[in-house]
C-alpha cells in the first residue's frame, strides 16, 4: 500500500507458530513511504553489488 507506521504503536499482535509475531497498525494513522534519495539508492546498489560478488 506504500505506507509506513509513522511512529504509531501497534494496535494488535498476531501470534504465529514461529519465533516472530506480526504487528498490526491502524491504516488511517499511517503515513506515505518516504521517497528514496539518490544517496540511499547509490548505497543500496553498492551493498547489493558486494553481496553478489564472490569472495573467492
């Protein structure tokens, strides 16, 4: 949906069989995702390239 929590507290928690539970947030209080800056995009591209490079 292109939203982020915006600092709000979860309104509910969904229990799962695994070690992590899902947190549910109120959509009406959510904020739009911030656009990625060029610096962040460059850093992400660099990190992805390092992960895909074979170390041997």
